[in-house]
C-alpha cells in the first residue's frame, strides 16, 4: 500500500482509491467490490451501476473498447474483450502425450477489460467457493456459474496483450514511443508577418510529417492556448523563435510546460528552432550565441523535459531554401521518433 501511495503522489494521479489486495487475483477483486458496495466515505467510493475489471499488465486499452464492454454489460449483464487465438490449444494426457486439440477457429482468448452490472458480479463473488477464489481466473465464468449470465463477447484490439516477460517491456516502450510521436504542437508568435520564414517552415512540417497530427498556436495567452494540447497529452513541441531575442519564445514555452507537470509521466521533447538569414551574422557567431541552450537543457532535464536546438540556414534561392527547410523537418521527425536523450542540449544544423 505504501508503494502505491507513493506512486499516486509522485505522478499526481487523481480520483484513485486504494483497497488492500488479497493473496489471489479473485480475492483482490472481491476486496475491491466489497469496498464499492460499502461505499467508504473517506475513499469517496459509491456503489456503481457498472463496474469494469482490468489488468494493469494490459496498459494499452483504448477508450472505445471500454465503451463497448460497458454498453454490452448494461444490456447483457456482463461483457468482456476477446481476441482470436494465435496458437492451437492442446491437451496432454497423464503421460505427457497429446490427448486432443481444440479447433482454433471456434475458440477465443479471453482478454481484459471486462464489465458487469455491479449487482451481478458482486452476487457472483458472494456465492463463489473458496476453490474459485483460490484457483479461478475467469470473472465471466463466475457470472455464468452463479448468476446464469451469459456474457457478451466484444472483439478487442491487438494492443490488449499482456506485459508478461521482460522482453515485453521493450515492446511496450516501443508502442508508447510510437503513440506519443503522433502529435506535434508548433509554438510561434502569430503576430509576425505571414510571409515570415517560420510560417513556411510550419507548412513544410505539415507536408513532410503527413502521418503526424501537427497543430500550432502562440504563447500570447499560454494558459488558454496550450491547455487543450496539454490535456490531450501531447509530448512533442517545436518552438519557432522569430523574434530578436533568440530564446524568448522557448523560455516561455519551457515555463508553461514546467508548470503543467505534463512531463511527470513521460519525457517531453522540445525543439527550439532558429533561423540563419542569408544576410544575417556569420554562422559561427550565430551558433556561439545559441549555445546557451546547453544551460537551458540541463535545467529542464531535471523536470523530464528533453531540450535540443535546430539552426536552419535560409539561403536566398528558393529551391535551396526549400531543401533546407525539408532537412529541418526530417531532423525533427527523427528527434521526436527516437527521443534520443544523448542530443539534449545539442544544437543541430540543417
């Protein structure tokens, strides 16, 4: 319990109540149901119409699956997600030889989440035997056995697999990286001239990253402009600095992200983009001015924010400019996808 309380506090989770676990899966579930039935005031629990049972080892459940099993449970009394079997199930005899096998097409793998009318599943657990509580694994079966409720089976998504072995952790991390790389928010002072290079770069990003949701906004009213983006759990930000002060916009963005605490759950990538005009200062001097990004990066790394810089050379010739912007877009796509912490504080050149 202390470890769970620490996790809730560290990651600032809300509306979570803890119940003492049992020695088996079913005893733990029963303890949770009893807590809901008793409506503990200090834990702000109340008896619900429908209860969802889910495994922490299946972290990628989609909202639409939850909606489907809840809707089906309201109609049928119980419902659960299932997936097709990928391997044939066989039964050995006492000598360890094949006794028989199941026809794979006729069977399904039971997954989570599962949903029940509360009164149905609570009554089932109140009636079930000690053997069920000690050795049972299937909640839907308890509803059928003790309440005669035939659960509706809902086709689940491939992402409902269990994180069981150590190698599964790498697969889970890969899925997380892929998902959080699907949205990028561009921050830029929209009061600037629409013909400014920053707006051309934004269009290039949208064209090159056509598989990514690209949104944009300003920091004029950061509390309003970024609130919805942060609520959507966007973990990738590009700050296009178009003002005289090289890091003014980037610093504002970092302040907003730090206050939001979005990086508590997973690292946020921030790419500070700067432009080197063909009539501007020499590239060496420009890079030297921008190297203070290292100090920014060290500071925000403490808050789980990964900051790096991108300097884009802007030649006068249109085709060369397009090529330069395209290289910048490719670099950004790579940075966000790989989330390479080794590039923290670095200034890359396109």
